[in-house]
């Protein structure tokens, strides 16, 4: 993969402050960054926007909004703030994670309906402002507490009928296992709904369900094939490396960035 398409998600760098992360990526000539909202906190969205702009970086996306099952209002206040922050930093999209089961319920259908309603409300706010929303399906292990949308096919169903301004974020870690992934990527491409693409690798054995992701090439995901499918479906935007890994975070940030760049070149 061409390094001109590389974006590094701030989670990949661990607890590195946003200013240090921006400086580090700029020195390494990485063209884009994908911040998490909590990483903006020390300087705020306005301060982060200035840092990113002055460093000459682009923003592949902001993580994250969503969690529509949190309350009866679809987590409206926080999601509006997320849209505003994404606009402030010049993000190409706001990535949203749906949320899991409704509190006190074991009904996935009820949760799915609440998620659709929450997305509709969010789009009412984001669409006039021109901020694209990207639904990110997560692995089924997160269905109960973080994300009840677990396949690309289900995310595409949600996009149907919601109108313009919504798309999908394809994350290799969460979707590589799905036997329908190829046909759903093709469908997403035909509908021009691929808004973001995230990569890392699935290690075997996995030691932790959140904090043991691998650098590209370290695990079992056929990333080259997946990237070819996503590219073949028409996506030509940034490819965001998002790795939650205590093992990786134990290394100096400069080394993390170099290893990410090397792996991105050879395995994506």
C-alpha cells in the first residue's frame, strides 16, 4: 500500500498526547491522523485543529460517536458534540459505534430499532452541516455492551432508507471472519457507501479481546486481499491503522510509527 494513503489512529500510539502524536507523524511524513475524541481533551477540538493544520496533516476520521442505546434520546447531546468536534478538526467522517443492548433488555431487535432511530436523529443534525457519518460494525464479541451491529451487511441495511450523509467504516479486525464480506463490500461500493477503512491484524491466540491486536502481517487476516476488495469497490481514501495493543505500546512512539509504516507497505 502506498504510504500516501496512510493514516495513523491515535490509539495505535497509546497514551501519547495529541501534540506529540501530531509532531511525530508530521516528522515521519505520515499524511493523516485519526484522533479519538478523548485525545482532543487537553487542547480541545479547536486547539487540536490548529495543531493538525499547522503540521500539514489531514484527518481521516474522528472516533467516535454513537452508543444510541445509552438513553431514550439516542445519546443525542454527546453525538451533537461529536459532530461539532469532527467539523472543527476537519475530519472526513465521524465514525459511530452503535451501542449494545438497551439497559434492562435482552432483545436485540429492540436495540436494533433504537439504533436506527438514533442514527436518523444524528443525521438530522449532521447532514445540514456536511459531516458524513460512518457506521462501524464491531466483532460479535462486543454485541451486548458496545455494538449490536456486527456485520457489514447489517450496517448496509441500516443505511437503506436513511438518505444521504451516511456510510460504513470497514474495519479488518472486526469483519475479516464474515463469509459474506466480499459480496457486502461489493454492494457497499456500488452504493458508494464506503466512508472509512481501518486495518490491523488478528493474532492467534488472542490474549485479550481488546488490547491484543497485531501489526499488519503478524496475524491471520488476508489484508492484501481485503484491501484489493475495498479498493476494487471504489474506495480510494485514507487507510487508517488502528491497533489496541499493550505489547505495541511498550515500545517508544518513534519505533511504533516506523513499524506501522513498514507493515503498511508490505502487508496492506
